[in-house]
C-alpha cells in the first residue's frame, strides 16, 4: 500500500491541478490607465492576486471636454494626447515588467458609444471583442467578472455586439455617486461624464448583474504621498513605475484618493466591504442593482502593500 500511494498521487496530480485552476474566478479588467495614477496601483494589485485568473486587461479612453479647451491634461500635451493609446501603452508596460504578457491586453474604443446628444451605437474594438471571446470560452457553470475603472464603453459595446454573453458576465464598475441615506444617485462624475450613454445602457440592461463602486464608498481609501514614496522600493521596477507615476502626474497631491484601487480591493476582499441592493436612478429602467456603501479602508490599504511586496 505504501508503495502504491506515491504512484496514485502522481496519477491524480494533473486532475487535482486542473480542479484548482478551474476553481479560480475568471476576471477581465478594463482600465483608463493613462488618465491619472491610481489605475496603475489597481492593475498591479490585480495582476499579482493568486486567487483569481486574470484573463484580460483592456484599455479604455478618457475623452473629456477639458482636452479640447486646455493645453495640458495632467502632465500631457492635450493637443497630441490620444487617450486610449496612452492607456494601452501603460497597460503593456505593466504586463512586461511583471512578466505577464500572456494576459490578453487588447486596445479598447477611442470614444464613447453613441454621440454627444445620446443614442447607443456601440463602438467596436479589440477590447470589446476580447471580452466577448473570453465569455465565449467559459465552461458550463463559469462566469466572467468584468471590472471597469473608467467609462463603460468597452463592456457596453461587448454586450450590444453579443447579447448572448449577458448571463455569462457580472460587471463591477467605478462610477457615479450614491447616498444610501437619501437613496439619491448623482451621475456628475468623471467616468460617467466620459460615456454617459454607456452608463445608462448598463443601468437599463435588464438581466445584467451590476455592482457599482460609488465615489462616496471609495473616497476613504487614500494614500499619503511621502508615506507611499517611502514604502515603494526604487530598485524594484514595478514599484519604481508606481512612484514615478505619482511624481509625474500628481506631484502636487499630498494625499491621493485611490479610487480604482478601492474597487479592485473591495472585489478581492468582499468581507471588508459592504454592498447593498439599490434601485436604479428614476430616469433609468426600474430594476435592482448593487452598490458598495462602505469599505474597511485601513485593512484594504495594508492588503495592497502586503501583496505588492510579495515576490
């Protein structure tokens, strides 16, 4: 019996390995990485998470009216900036440094769905098609979780192009404001403004499992500049990238709210976040969605540092 146990273990090992891999939740991240700095922290955190299977990282635009009226957007020359191209460039840089270019990383749409006056004509892109392809590869019983850190252009377009993916996906987005006491929504928020048509579409789309990380819930998760600089190792390439991003894009900010990281951390650590079932805004299809209303921001912040420092 003792002789046969090692042999039996070797026979069962592939099956056990496949079982462990099958149990990992498949995740797709969509990020307007070029916009500011906290996207990078969120992406690195998710790429380094061993408990999920990150199958894709698509780039999102961050088109906004200020690009037409100001010479500068953060550290960029507004006239020459191509938002989705910049997001894509940084996505690829992160994956190269972390040696994870095996993760699909298609470029997303370069503008909102529909037009400035409304309507919902989808924007086809490799990013939207990548989401569709990932959903199509799911095995029976599996679901793709899509996290969006910017405008919802790519996921809205994916659903429009291939509505059959609807029961196969669950969407988590960083968007809007919501007061759980008054139960009032406020869509005057950067991500929503960059594609109001897409946000309205996902709110209206019956059958879509939608969870919103509102600004009110994300706001407490903030990093102090000097403390962050001290904790980041300049001899580590990915940590150097994170520090340089703060120094280049937001050097004036002594404190920075880590909006995008809040969504990723809350998603990965659901026991440290509170979600409520809420009604959609009155102008949208009457249905129920979910909204984060509270985070344990201190524990989530330390979780980021713990995972970042793991080699």
